[in-house]
C-alpha cells in the first residue's frame, strides 16, 4: 500500500461523506447545530480515521483507528435512522448499501492486519 488514498474503503467512505452532506443539507434549520452537525462529524471521522491509522507505523495502530472508524460508521447509521424517524429524510438504499459495504471492507482490512 502506497497511501491511504489507494484504499477502496477510504475512497468509498469519502463518497459516503459527500452523500451525507447532500442529504443533511435539507434538514431543518433548527438542526444545524444538532443532528446535521453530528451526522457530518461522524461521517468525516470515518475516512479521517482510516487515513490516520494507515499513516501510523504499525498494524496495531492501524487496527485501532479502524475500530474507531467502525464506531463512527455505527454512529452515522444510528443518526440516519433518527433522521428517517423524524421525517427529515426518506430511506436511501444507496447510502445504506454504501454503509454495509464500508463495514465489510473495514472488517476485512482489520482481519488482514491480524494475519
């Protein structure tokens, strides 16, 4: 691996960030400092932690940051469910599939670091 930018999971998580920024721009103004901010910060945390972990010198560090990225992904999933229940957005299968795909890639990458 030359750089974190070579990782498909990094590229896909950047795409997810863009999707979530677009989805959340239509949230009510009252949510600007609430759910809108929270979902965006959690989304940005995913590729950020992948990048930071990849830049570390050890597999152990990389794995630790992948766990953090996985946690942020779970946060995003939860926040999307809340936004759906509050009728801020409708279910978005493209985003849901991207979340599942990213989770699988992170877990596989973590497994490969153990080998």
